[in-house]
C-alpha cells in the first residue's frame, strides 16, 4: 500500500529542509572564517549550532513521516557541470543562472517530477552557492536578545 503524503507534511518538510540548509551554510561560513584565521562571534556560533541541531532533528522527523529513510545522504559530495559541493563547500565559478538551470527543476519539480533526494540536493546547492548575507534575518532573535 502506498503512503499517503499530505500537503501539510510536504510543507513542513520543505520548510525544515530549507532552514537546515541555511544553518549548515552558516556553520560552513564559521568554519571558513576560522580556517582563514579570522575571529568569529562565539555567541553567534553557539546560536547557529543550536539552530542547526534543532533543524536536523525536525528534518529527520519530516523525512520519517514521509517515508524517506536516507537521512542526510544529500550532504555527500556532488559534482555538476561547472561546479561541485565538496566537503560541504561550494566549488566553482558559475553564474546563478547556470546553477538554477540544474537545481530549479529539482526544487520546483518536487514531488511531481523530482524525488526528495534531488530536492534536498537542489536546496543545499542553492544555499551553499548563495552570496547574500543572511545575518540580520537568521540571527534576528539572537541580535534582539543581545541588545
């Protein structure tokens, strides 16, 4: 018997996948700063770790509810035309339109024309390749509490 997937369950899965990827990106940015010998804000780092831990747990709950049992397989190294994700880092010099040509069909095609793994990889690639600074948005609660 096929599992019935509700729109609410898909919505929660999409939301938690996106935020997990955003917080994973933040942790990678902290690692990059540390590797470059730059100081990091320890409070913000702890906050990012806490948020990442929360979204990892929520992500796994959502996947279980949907019947997906591959946990964090989307985090493995992946190679595409012109760019890669290696050890959690985006590697390549391509335009957003080149990235979107690959990932949009997975992101927007899920679940009708793309599977959950492709959706997760699409979210991860989009997030890791993003150049915008999300500090004020992601850390809003932390920054407000600090003031």
